């Protein structure tokens, strides 16, 4: 398959070494099959200081940030996410039993972030569940949240560099949390 142009990706995670090995590395590969790795300097709001583990928390995060580098906003979900979502659903559906200890007990967050260069803003959508089965059941809501977020930005303006939404128990936050750094999206609500 030819990779669409105008997109790239980065993977981020919050968790221990098993979390990174079992989730971050395979998600990285799935994204790499679809779009090129974002090898440029990250926009300032996307930089995450230091390494964090979930050894003492009840939260474990895995996410993919896609970069839309030109005016293709409406096409992103058709071009890339529509192909990425089924791969992620299949992967997450079988990974739960591999996790041990704190990773098995931790609340799971899978985020799909899109940096829209046209607006100089990151739209972050975190899908939250007690298990990956709960997360997978809610992934279908992600495209509509991103569409709604773009409409919000067009009418209300950028305001802050990150517009963060959460999906939990099938409910979507009605307005975004307006944040300055991606690391703020990795904290419990």
C-alpha cells in the first residue's frame, strides 16, 4: 500500500517497561505501515519532558499523534484513521491478557491525537476504559469527536495549542479542555 502524503506520526506512552514493550512498540509498527515517522522537531506543545512510569499510579496511557502537515483536515479520517482503527482494534482486543500486575489493573487510555498544522493546534481524543475491551467498544466515536473539534476551532478559535476531549462509558466531553502541553493529557481527570 502506498502511504498517503501529508501525514506523519509519533507514539507516546505512560507506563512501565512491559507496557512499552507490549503496547508502544507494536502500535508504533502499525502506524509506520500507514504513514511515515515524524522526524522533525516536535512543536513545543508536543514535547514531553522526562520519562514517566506508572509504577505508583492507576493509569496507563498509549497514544498515537498524527501530524497533518498541509490543508487536508477533512481527509485525515478517511485516508489514515479509517485504515489504522481496525488494526488497533484487533491488536488491543488481544493484548489485555498479556499484561501483568499494575498494567492489568490500571485504567487504560488510548489516545488518538492529530496535530493540524493549518490551525497550529493538537486535537487530543482520549478513549478511557477499565479494560481494552471497553476502549475498543468506544473507538468508533473518535472520528466524530475530531470532526466536532475542528468545527469548534473554526468557530471559537484556537485559544490554546491543545484541545483535549475524553470518551468514557460512551460519553464524550462536551467541550475541550484547553491545555498548553501534551503531557497534561496524560493526567487523570
